[in-house]
C-alpha cells in the first residue's frame, strides 16, 4: 500500500490495557493517520480520555460499521497478546474489513494470510492482508556488522514490555535534534509498523536470528552516525531470553542502554524475580565481553503509574545504585539523558575476533 494509511485500530475490550501496546505505539509514534479505535467498552470517548499520555483526539467507536464513515483505508490489529493468537471474537470484524476493501495489518504470530475465511473475504471485497511478523529470508551471522562505521546502541531490558522500543524512539529523536544522523532499527512488530521497515526477530528460525539482527544493522548503517536498535525480552525472562541474546550478539552493539520499569519486581507472568540494576548490568556486559565488548551507558526508566515525586525518587535511586545517568525519557523528555550518554555513544568497539563459521 502506497501513501499514508488511515487506520481504524481494533482493540475491542483491551485499548486501556498494556496488551494494546501495538495500538498505543502506532498512535504515539507512527506516521500513518489513526481515524478511530474500536473498543465497545469505551465507545463515545476519545483516545486521550482513555490513555491520557496519547496525544490523540481520535474517536473510540463500538464497532467496525461506526468507523466506516471516517473513510479508513486499513484496519490494524492493535494488540500483542502472549503467544500472538488472534482473539476469536475479532474474526468477524477482520472479515468485514477485508470485504470492505481495506488492508488488514497484523503483527500477531498467527498468520492471517494463511486463514481460509480471511482469504475468501479478501477475494470478495478486494481487501489485502499484511502480516508484519513474517520475516524475509536472512543469512547466518557473518561478522559483517563488526565493520559498519555507524555506532550501534542496543536497548536492553530487565524484562519484556518495559519500554525498550519507546526509549529507542525517544533517543533517536534527541540524537537528531543534537545533529546526529540517527536511525531507529525496528526488531518487533510494533516498531516495524512505526518505522515502515524491520524484521520481527522473534519469528526468525533460531539459527538465523543473529543473522537477521546483523542484516538490519548492515542495511541501516550506510550514511548513519548512530543506530538505536529496538531491544526485545529480557536476559532472565525464561520465555523471551533467546530473542534478547540474538540481538545482543547479532546487532554487535557498541553501547547498551538498560530499560527498567520500577513498579515491576518479577518477570511478567512468572515468579522469577527481576535482576537488580547492578546484576542486570553485570550480566549484559559479561555476555558481550566474550564476543564484542559493550558497556551500559545509562538507565531509561519507565515510571508510568507513579506520581512525579516518586518517579524522581526512582530515577535518583537508579543513579545512586549504578553511578550511571538515568531518567524517564517519556515523562521528562529524552534530551538530558541523551546528552549524558552521548560520550559513551561516540566510541566504536572492536570484536575480540572475526568469526569463521563452519556448519
């Protein structure tokens, strides 16, 4: 699809929930227009009435029919549930959108383009399906990323869904303001929808995941001064740590930024305690040390749900415990944290040795 999309976002019953992070990310950072959100539980309100941090007056409507007069060109599946399955109650809405000739954009693990009902609806109405999570063919990791001139900064987290994508986008904005040719590198479905390109690393076959991360760095590096690579998962999250490792090695970062949500004490959905700041930093740096050394340059906190005073206390605690710059780049803006970390971003680091892979 060429040109800007006019999205109606499907998030029925979930728009106010964290599971609607795809909807929230596209509204906050995307280049496409959002004309409506479908969520019957909040019908009649505006986006900002339900999620005040989103600067949007798009209406929230009860169903797809109510969005049609607003002339949408695409329907976005706006949730990212664990496991990536489509809620069954949404099937009729997706079929209706395809029969109305809309493009359906999905970042789910469940591939909508392989669904017979949706294929038939698209054939009847002329709609199309874009499964963002489907990866292209990628090579094995080769070491080519070690030779790029751009400095590579990888966002790493104490867990999944703590704000790594958001921090990467905000730091990219600040770097551009500071005169750097900075680029955001998307590695997940929401980031791809925002950036218009990228690879969903969690969908790539394990042996090729580091190669996919390397490919993104190599493709984004020409002409860039610095790349901010969107992180995934967390190093002690039993479900998603393999994706974290793929990015840690495949992106070949020169520096790391640790992202943490201080209101969370255990891995999301599990009882595994989160690592302390010092342990998380030590773990990430130790993993890099055996391949291509990279140090944590600072801490980006997600203080959503805290009042300003408590947020500042948590930021100061992170600074004291780590000796590193720390801030919330959404609540207080990215410029102060970016400026404090910029010297660490200026250095290219060499790998311990060039790989000689044998399979």
